[in-house]
C-alpha cells in the first residue's frame, strides 16, 4: 500500500469531524481552538478541514492539524471506525449536533454535511 493511501484512510475532513474537547467529549473544538492547539493559522485550519486527501499537505502541517484535532498518531483506526459507524447508523457526532443547536446556523450544518458526503469527481 502506498503511503498516501495509508494516510488517506483518515483524511483531513474526517479529522475535523472528530475534533472534540479532550476532557468534555460532547463539546466540539472550534476552528480557533484547533488553530491554537496545532500552531497553524485559522485560515490553514479552515483550508485543511475541507480537504479530502493529504496529497498536497506537508507532513508538518498534517501532524500539527491531527494533533490540533485530537487525532492520536497510531490510533487513527479508532477515529476512523467512529466516523464510519456514524455515517452508517446516523448516531454520533453529538459534539457537532450540540454546536449546531447552540449556533442555529445553517452554514455550520451545510459545512458538516459537505464533510460527510463523498466528493464526486466531475
């Protein structure tokens, strides 16, 4: 298996989906919190959050982003299983649903739906 295929088993947009507060697992991390934890700029975090592959991302950015989102190196399978289970059953992402209820913002919902849906190549 090529290294990019292995890395893309936990792509950037999935890392963003599982980004939760480390002690309050039902609280989503904001873009600002991820940027602060990772040392990346807010714009970089937003850009990475929308990517479907690590292909054009430097290793240092990838590691910083994963750390900022709380994805533990070597334990990506746990996070991947959570995303796949949630996509299949519709149960989960309570930290994001709580955020949507608080903000009552359609942009957040559209953003999350876009992260969940597979990208269709045109």
